[in-house]
């Protein structure tokens, strides 16, 4: 039996060796063969794979490497698409597994793009690893080798949309075909959208983007990005605009009756701010102002009744009578009765109890008065002596004090004092030991404050500064004056810190850019903020003699000073502070500042407001109703107002429109980049109140941003019609430029402009040129106030001339139809826009406007804006 088993095993071993020799590759196949046989201890083990080849992708022309590792194995070879790989293409490495002591064999081959392209399109290119030992063979998994690519064009790109607030938005995206399949991500304004951090976004399985509830912050340019190991593709941007339809606020309370006595009118208003229409949303429909007739009860002055009868003679020998203010009684702010309501009269009746005692009492008083007279004389003499001593002591103290002051400060004789002339001078406050007077030319870039008046530095000054005569005030009576301590504060930062530490001054600006300050005495002087139109004139004798004040002048930021504006009120001037408040002035000082009203007082109720020490704003003056006994007076000129005040503080000019004809002056500024290295080109249009301080602020801000002014500033009258300001761009050369704005225009809400609290309102038009070589731009920019709801015309004044307008536009055959409408001009412009929608040629309409004399159409050209 043993021999039979031995014989059987021997035969089986020979059979396996024969089989393995039959399947061994021939010399033509060049297999990777082992040079050393396996040890006897491992000869009965089948090979198993430690590492099998994986699927790979060929990127561009870079070959890929397939790796196979097996133990124990006498030989390893690759077969690709059922064909053996040549032995020379195998890279063989041998090692021993330290844990098991088994021999480890690793083989690598490289696959090139050309090898795969030979069968590209017929079938997939694959390779398989085969490992052999004395016991048998094992095959690895198939590794597929593919050429990676990503096509350029998206099968479906996202499209721009205009959606209402809180509406759901769906942006579709089907990425380009590619191997491996492209991964998709979304960007908003070049920033990655991550649904994990913002759950309002959701990306579907088929790569679409869903905005669950559109927010204002979701307005922007959305881009679908597809990427794999080969390339990264971006779709064209889809602009999503989230608009807000306007809603009316609640009605304000009725104003007071305009008449003091009799019939008048009162009004109430509401604004389209609940919410304010944004991004092209519809404006509110209906009236914004309601008027109602009212009757004011006339005041009734009081009248006296008849005198009552005299009372009986009293114990003090006096009798009385009275009357009352009841015929009529004063009412509705009527005047009270003038005069006495009670009269007394001495009576000499024999019934008077005092008559009996009068004779004896008179005799006693005569004897007593002779005794007390000597004592009164001595008392009066003592009082007079004490008063003279105190007076002499006070005079001596004053003389000593003045002599000490004269010893501390040198005298500066200023020839300008002779005629109180004031010349502008710039001061360098950071070097008090070397103060100089420098003449500074007006420049919007300067931030140095200007001080006008007589100055004095702390060191001895031997020379005199000659200043030309000024026509502002009458000459002083003396030919020469000595100015003590008339100088700029030595440390401006210390001066501002001391002011800001007090309760009233905590809202003062901490920088010195828009602040001017100096020390003044009875000679007066002037403080000026350069290029702002703001100055403070302190006349001689306005500060009492013997007093020295540190005076400052500064501009408050409007966003920091929220004035309580109601109804149709609007801020017409900058908020200016001068102080410190509470100083004693014997003459009014004159505060000069710009305003932006159209100066038609019949359309305005303009008030001067002053902030109290507690922080509340009070009306101290209404123009046209000045009371000359009050400490305030205002002179309103075309663009400037001059406030005469005997009290320093914080002032602002506020206007309330009495009719829709009231208008504010807006300054329109056009800026563009000074240098441009990209295809995009931005044009910024600022719409701000027509005051010099805002112009200076915008110029400084644009200079920091690298912008430049590409056209002269224009002035636009903005009326209290509750209609928005609309801006559009036209007539660009389509072959070289295109606008990235999806809508036909942009709008600034009426309330944002009328409130006057937002300083730098602007719109940006983003243009894109087709090539970097394009450096010339010619276009038409239109800015106008919309005349009616939804109106897209360009004039808010074409009312009486609508017939002439229809004739010039060749629409006169529809005269009867136009005449039946509430606003014929609006209908005419709507019809013209419909006819010329595709061409968009505004030049024809502009020419017609100019021909019929409507220059306020607010069309101006910007030409040759170099990039």
C-alpha cells in the first residue's frame, strides 16, 4: 500500500510539472522567469497577490505604470488585451517578507498613449497580471487603461434670472463630457458655494443649484465649474438679481393747519420704504401725499368786565373794587387782558378805626425820630469806608495781574488789526516752536485746515506780518493793538482729546482732517475748512475783553448724526459744529456753509436746527419768519447760507417741501479707472447733494481707489415727487464693447436721495471689451428722475409742451388719444420707446428735447473714455 501511495504522488508531481511546462510562455513571448527555484518548504504554496494593478487614466501624453506584487512566485508576467507583454518591458524587483520569510516578487510595466490609441474605439484597453509557482498559477483583476479628457463646451449652461425676494431659484448645469466624469461645483462672484455652511443652497444629484429662498445677499454672478484630472472648465456667468417690490409705510400724522385763523390746509405723507424697491422692483402705486382742508379757530383776546362796587372802608382805612377778564374770556392763544384787576383807595370816613389814634401816634413818632437820627449817620459812614477799601484792593490786584501777563508774553503788532483784514493762511500745528504763515492754494487733495486771523507762536517774535486790508468789518479805532495768547494750540491731538473727553463733545471727530481750531481774544479772526465752503468769522469785540477762547470748527459725518426727519423733510446742508458751546459772545459770529436747495422759498419751509446740550435737535429759526430780537438770523443765497448766531453749537439746515415743485440740487460725478489691465471696465456715477464738502470727500475717496474724473460735474434738480432716479447707458460700439448689466437701467430709490443722510450714493456700470487692444469708448449716459410709475422716459418736466413733443416725434395723429390721458407726456414717451426699443437711439430724442427748449432732460455724453 505504501509503495502504491508513493508511486501515486510521484506520478501526480510529474503530471503537474508537465502541465506547467506546457503552459509556460515560449521564448518568443519573453516572460519574466525566476532564476532561483523556491525552497522546498514553500514549494506546495500557491502564489497570492499583495498588490494588484488598478484602473488608471492617461493624462495628455504621460505614460502610466501598472504594478503587480505576489508571494511566493517563481515568475510574474503581464497580459494586455490577451497578448503577453515583452520581457524587456518588465521591471522586476525581488525581496523577502520579514514577517513570514516568503520571497516577494514585484513587476512593473509602462503603458503609453500610443498603445491605447491603437485599439481606441474597438474595446477598452486592459491589462492583467499572472503569477506562477511550482504549485500553480494565479491571475489578478483586470486593470483598465483609459485616455482622460474633458470637452470644452457645457451641454447646458445656467441662465440669468430676476426673482422676487424669498422666491426659489433653480440654476441648471450639465457639465461637458469627460473621462473620468467631471465633478461639479458652483461659485458666486468667484467664491465657492458650500451648502454645508449655507443651508439655503442645495446642489442636486444632476448638478443643478437650488436657492431655497432668495435673499438680497444672493444677488450676484453664478458660475458652474466642471473639473477632472485633465482640466477645469467654467460656464458663462448667470446673473441673478433679487429684487424687492416697494411697499408703503404707514401714514404720518397730519401736519398742523397752515392757517392761524380761518380756512387752511394740512397734509400727511407716507413713503415707499416698507420695503424700499430695490434692484428694479416695482414702485408703490397710489398717492404718497394727502391733503385735507382744515379750519383753525381764530384766537379770542380777553376783555374786562365792569368794575365791582367799592367795598366798605376797612380797618386799614382802605376800600377795594375788582373786575374779571371774562368779557370775553381769552381762548385759542388769545391775549390776556392788560391792566389791573384790583384797585384800592384810601378812605377818610369817620368810621375808620385808625382816625382816632392818628394824632397821638404822630406825636410819638416825631420824638423817636430825633433820637435815632444820630445813630443812622454813624452806620452809613462806616459802610462807605469799607466799600472804598475793598474797591482799592480790587484795583491793586487787577494791576498786578495785568503786569504779570505783560511780562510773560511778548507783543505782536499786526498791521491787519488796523482794518481787521483777514487773509487765508495754512498752519503746521505739529511744530509749535517754529510756526510759520504759509499761503496755500486751493486743492481738493489737501487735508490741512486753514486758520484766518492774527496768530502768535510761543517763542519771541521780533518781526511783524503785514496783511492786506479786508472789506469785511469797520476799522478798529486805534492804530495798533497788542494780541496776547492769540495762537494755535501747540498740540492739536491734545486739544481734540480734551474736547472729546467732555460729555457734549463725545461725537466730535477724533481726526484733524475736517477740523480747524485756534485761540482767539477780543480781536477776533476766522476759521476755515479748505475746499468745503465752511468758515466761521469771529468779528472784533465778539469775545469780551479779557477773555481768551479756544474755538474749533468741524464737519460731522451725516451717518453719525441721525437728525430726526419726518414727512417731507430733508437735510440741505452739512452738519457743522463750532464751539465750545456756552461761551459768552457780545456780538454774533457768522457761520458760512453750503446748501443744496433750489432757493425758492415759496416751495420750502427751511429751518435752522441746533443740537441742545442733552443731544436733542431743536428748531431755532424758520427762514422768512425771523424775529430780530432772537440770537439767530440766516441769510440764504443761491448756494450758500450765512448764519448769524450769538451761541456756538452744532447746526444744520433742514427743509420741508411745501409742494412737489420743491427741488434739491444734486451733483453728478463720473469716474473711471485711470489704468485698466483686464477686459472689464467700470464706470461709477455718484449722485450726491451739491455741497463742496461732499465733493471733496468723493474726490479723495476716488483718488485712493485709483479713479479719475472723466467729465465735468453736472447739476440735476431732484424734485419732491417721490419718484426714483434712473440711470442707463446707451450707444456703445457693439463690435468692441458690451454691458454686463442684464436690465436696461439702474435706479436709486427716492428716499435714499431725499433723506440726505447717505453721502456717497453711486451706481456702477460694468462694461466688457472684446480685446485688450480696445482703448477707446464712446457711449451715452442718461440720468433722469422718473416722471410716473413705470415711466421710462427721460424728462420729468414735459407737461405743457406735450403737443409740441408729439409733433416733433411724428406722433401727432394720436393727439386725441394723448389728450385723454392724465399724463400725455408719459404715454408719448412710452410709445416712442416701443418704436425704438431695438435701436435704442437716444440722440434723436435728445435733439428733440433740445429743440423744444427742454434742456433739463438730463442727457449728457461721455466720449473717448480711454481705458
